[in-house]
């Protein structure tokens, strides 16, 4: 087994360490980069997305980091996160909030995604609650839809946008193939899209022969729609879930 790790720059080291401990060969190529969104300009007519929120849901560790940076830039002297009930979709997101001394509930270990988060007791009876979802541009529409169906007033604060790093797709895919990559860890739908767009058609047979680890049923379905059949749903994007999916 030789594993390709694809998280954004700076987000792969803990998995690298885990694979090194187990003697598993690997290659790191970030297939997603994130960039901060322009700061929000508010006035009396347009309140900040966190204003008066009863509940705040953070989609990812990036959401926490970029939101904290935005709050600091807006008011460096008195930057504070508002008083609210906080939720994290995954454990890495929970850890990012914990580092800011923000107490949050996270989705269950066996389902660290939208479906798992929606099972939490505080999110069952939310008629009239004001909920802000902090996220990147796009994504988690199903979460907002389900919360709205339960009677919540849902809004977004989009604090970052995703892009594909500048890579020569043919060159990098040939390197992966020559180096013996046979397992690819994908932690988001956007990362999978970037992988599919990078690999040239003549190398799709190699890609389809690879074992693809994905974080959710949604991304599993997305992979299968591209003709990839060797797909394992880890049910989360954290290291423990990925290592379990790799049977390590």
C-alpha cells in the first residue's frame, strides 16, 4: 500500500506521523487550498452574521480559523466570539474551537458529518432559533435545509473560499502512478472534484484501480458517479476514521 494524502497545505502532518509509525509509504500532494473572504462591512441595516445567534455551527477547522481571523481584524482590541451554543461537525473542528476556549458539541464519533450532527438533542426542538453556519463558500446545504425544516432561522457566514492549487495535472498524475500510489485519501467533495479534473483521461484506468477513502455517503456517491468503484466511506475525515478505513 502507498497512500496519497491530499489535505490542504499544513493539514497533513498528523496523518504523515501516523503512517510513519505504522511503516506505511505515502506521498503528500495538497489538492485543495483555502483563501479568506473579504471582510464583511455591516451597518444598521445589515447586522453581522453572528449577531443575535442562538446557535453557531462550525463546518470545519478552517471555518473556525478564518472566522477568528476575521473577528480579530474587525476589532483587534476587544475581539470576542458571541455568547451562543456552539457545534462542530467533526473532531478537528471541535479541537479548533477548544483552543479558543469555546465549548462546543460535536457530531457523534461514528458519524462526524451532517447526518450525525443532526442527531444531537439540542438540535431537535429549534423552532424560532437563530442559527448561523460558519463555512466556506458553498457546501452543507442539506444541513441548513434540515434545520430550517425544524423551524430554525438559518443564515450563513462564509469566511473562506476553496480553490485547486496550481498543479500540472498530467505531470503530477504520472508521478503518482510511477511512485506506486494505490490508495488516495479524500476528505471533501471539492478535493475529489480537483482530483478528477487533474487526472488526464489516459490515466483514468489507473485512478479507477486505486482505493479511494472518502469522508461521507455524499462523497462516496460522488466518487461512484465518476466510475470509481473501490471506495470506502470512513464516515468522517479525522485520522482515526481514516486509519480505520485503511484497516491500520
